[in-house]
C-alpha cells in the first residue's frame, strides 16, 4: 500500500512541476500589458486581452499547491522509511594504522656504506 501511495505522490509531483513550468512560461509579464494597450495584437488571443490572466494564474496556483502538498507527503514518507530501516549516522569502520616502513637507503653510497667523494 505504501509503495502505491508513494508512486502516486511521485507521479503527481512530476506532473504538477511540469504544469507549473509550462504555465509560468505561457504567462505574460507585467510589461506585456502595456503593449496590448497600444494594439500589439495580444487582444486577438484565445482568451482575449486579459481573459487568460485569471485562468493561467489560478491554474498555476492550484498546481503550485499540489506540488507543495506532494513535497510534504514525500518528505513525510521519506522520514518514516529512514527511521525504521537504518540509523541516521552510520559508524565508521575501524581501520588499522599503517605499519612504519624503513627509510630507503640512499643510492649514492658505495659498498662499504660511505659516501664517495
């Protein structure tokens, strides 16, 4: 049951995120209204000069609310799953200290161990 609900939340999350992105890109900025006032051609759009503002902004608000709620639901399920399955901080595995290695002999010594002149 939890897997089905979690999958449903993820699907709604992705769809609402894509919807918000698309709707924000479709909306006009505040400067676009000035162009429509002087006959820029926006008045001949599908929703009219200002008809799309209310529809797009309300739809964006609904999708943003859905995104927010699914984010909170996914956070809740994530915290429930992590508390039951494993500790928050895993202890580090102990490591043995490295054994000291002897210093390499200098290569400029002769057979007797003296430095040649």
